[in-house]
């Protein structure tokens, strides 16, 4: 069975230049588009993308440090109502104005938001457990 990447490599071309020739041009360093080694206007077909990070400080596990200050949910709500996007995440207009996003940093930012959501859920579960305990004691 032929993989999608193999199909793309065998059958696609850009302005008459085959994918094989484009790949050769880019790996030889003979093809540059501004600051980029490769520019693809209509998307890329791939089976995997790997984005390297230099150190663990580029990743979002800092959310679980004891000194991390989780924004109170009422402040998150105020920010979202005023700005129409999450705090710390670029708006759609910022993405357009900046010419796109860096996949590695955006993935880390999205992971940070997932980890923050996890902390909010843990806090809420503790509140639910405490209220349940009070309710049970009151009923007895």
C-alpha cells in the first residue's frame, strides 16, 4: 500500500517542478523564499511533524509548580468577554498580523491551557466534595 506522503512525492508538482526536484532543491540549499527554506502556499501533506524544543523551559509543565498563579475564573471570564480569546493566547488578528504561528510555541501554549483547565477541575472537585460533605452532615 502506498502512503499519502509517497503519493504526494510521486504525483505532485509546483509550477511544473516535481516534488522530487523541489525536495532536492531545498535540501541542496538552492531554493529560498525570503527567510524560509521552503514555502508552500496551499498546505503540506505529511504523516508526521516533529517540532524540537531546546530546553524544558519551552514546555508548559511550569503550570504544576507550587508558585504558579492560576488566574481566578472570574478574571478569565472578564478577559474573554473583553478580548474574545483566552489570556496568553494570541487573537486571530494577532496571528494574521504576525504572519502565522510557531507550531512549537503554540502547542506549548495550548498544553498550558489544558493543564490550567485540569487545575480548575481539581479545584472545583474539591469544592464539590466539601459541599457534599457539608450536605451529608446536615442531613444526618
